[in-house]
C-alpha cells in the first residue's frame, strides 16, 4: 500500500470518457462521436501552424494579447476582459480552482457536460447534480438546489448532449436569482451554431458574477490544438489570470486560433453547411421513427424505444464504420448522440439506421 495519499476527493474523480475513434476490424470509419468539425480547420489556421514552426525555440506570449484582440474584434468584446485557456476546459478549471474548494458545492444539471463534476472534484468541492425537464435545463430546479455552500453553477447553452437551448428569459432569471456570491458559468461551446445568440455576453456585461466560456474546438475545428476562452467582469478575469500558468498556450496554438477567428468566410461556410445538414439528418431520421429534439448545435440526440434498441443501433452503426456516441453516462440510456458530419457521412448514417430499423436502404 502506497503511504503517499492524494487530497480528499481526488480518487472520486471518474476518468473522462472521450468519443471512440476506432472499430476493431473496420477500416475507413467515420467518427461522429466528438462533435468535431467534419471540414477540418480553416486553411488559414493550417498555414499559421506551418509558419509557427520556424519560431518554436521562442516562448509564446504570456498575455495572449494578439489572440484576445482578434477575439474581441470578432465578437465586439473588450479584449481586457478575455482570458484564454488550453481548451475551454482549462477556463472552467480556472473558475473552479479560484472560486470553489472543500466544503463548497458546485451545481451542474442532469445531462450537463461530464467535465463539470470532474472539475469540481479537482478543486476539492462537492458536485451537486440537478434534474432537467425533458432534456431541457430547468432553472427552478437549479434555484431550489442552491444552498449557502453553493459557489458555482455550470450551465451549457446550447446543451451537450441535449442540443437544446435555455430560453433567454430563463437564463436572465437564473442570473437575477442566484446569490451574487455564486459564480454562474455559461458554457457556450456550441454558441456559434445558434443564429443571433451572443453566448451570454450581454448577461456578463450586466452581472459581475457571470462568466461565458467559448472554444475553438467545435465550429473552428481546432479540438486538437486546445484553445478556449472566457469573458467576464475585469475583477473575475484578474482572479483567473492568477491561477493560469503564464505559458499555458503554445505559440502554435495561439497562431492557429488567431488565424481561425479572423477567417470569417470559412466560419460562415461551416455554419451554413452544419445548419443545412443538421435539418436534413434529423428530418430523415424522424421519418423512419427515430426522433430528436430540434438541435441548436452540430450534433443531434436521437431517441430510441429503450436502452436495448439504442445499444443495438450503436452496435450496428459500428459494423458499418460509423462511430456515434452512447450517452447512458449522461443519464440518457435510450439515446445516441450523432455529430452532423459532411453530406456523405449524413447520408451513410441515414442509410444505415434505415436498414437497422428494418427498411430498405
Ligand atoms: C466540447 C465542449 C467543450 C469544449 O472543450 P474544449 O476544452 O474547449 O475542447 C466545453 N463544453 C462542452 C459542453 C463541450 O461539449
């Protein structure tokens, strides 16, 4: 028995399960399990990565000024109130580390991102799960769970794996009703896929205890680079920068993200292709008796009669080289989460599920 023991809570952390990317014995798989951009990163981001190779002997910028300016430009935000992290996961971690500790409670919702309880435990805090209502975040359930010990509330908008939105009025009501001593985190990993949604930026401007997090991993197609950011009151950003390592983002990652955020044409292309194919995919599957909620993201959550049918469908898709995501771990055993791929991928999904349901492909 090793006599050196970890801090309380560490061994309660369940290791994160990533989306599968291989099927034994099947070649040419299409991975639709991690909500990645099927078109890859912007060609300009690829070029920036190549160009960065010549200066890899240099340490990167510690203040990310250039990337923050580019993000501020695109979204109309004050760059001084932006903090960048190794994926938005790191920004979420900064928030937990800075604002929660042993004895504190961190609220997340039933089908919320599985990183929230992990991050809460990493900080020594206690994660508290709140039920949702028909795959939608229920603000009243969150408020009912708030105690004197609550320090952080994590909500995802739009949600993963639900793909549903929290109505604007509900988000505002939550911000208004939470104690000002409690940090409200709006995780906007999929915000770019929603027309006319600011990701929560206006709420950040109104409430000093609200932070919005965003990522380059989804619509920007840079999941492998690990870049995310947060936008909050200056007082919060000043705190988060103290728990951030000075060289957290590599020179290559900074260059890739900056080039990506400046490439508006590519962003528009990815947005419109996703919107078009998402509608087609969910409509075709609904026709063959596989419904999903109207998605606001780059994936759909399809529902089956029961857990057995969902698992059987997943098994069949695997034999066809199609990897989707089981979400029983998110308390959605009857469902599968399918990333909206390119046209070919969506066509193959519909054809395969048609065969699975007993129809002609
Ligand atoms: C993908 C995702 C993120 C992004 O994580 P990164 O660390 O930025 O790659 C954050 N939150 C949710 C809900 C996600 O689905």
